C-alpha cells in the first residue's frame, strides 16, 4: 500500500511541475508519429539513456493510479510536441528536443 501512495504522490508532483507548461502545447496532428519508448527491464532503461545526449523524460505509472491516468493525456501531448517525429515504420524523420519513455509500475 505504501508503494501505491508513493507512486500516486510522485505522479501528483510531476503533474504540478509540468501541468502549466503542458496546457499551452499545440497538439495539432502533423501526420508523423511520436514514439514513447517502453521500458520493461533495467537493460531497456540503460539503452534508452545511452542513445544520445538529449534530455530524457521518463514517466513511471500504474494502471490502478487515477492520477497517472489523468496525467497521461498531458504526458502524450508533451511527447507529441517535443519528441521525435517518426514515420509509420518507426524511423526518425526529425529528432525532437527530448526523448520520452515510460515504466509501468506493477
């Protein structure tokens, strides 16, 4: 139970820290896909962090966390605005200012 409280508190802090910024993001469709890297094991995190020198933004979330679900919309907007633009095959068309990943807390 304390782990769930910690995750919920962390999600709330993240929401407060970037919430105002995310409200002003243009999310109009550009035709290009954005990708959020899914981290499933420690090696995935190391691979993600070692890809290049850009800012890495990692979201930790849980299916049962209501705050996480609410924050996800804003998170996706930020990834769409600032992340890599990709084609349908996943190739990078234009590098973004930051790279995005997520870890599901189970």
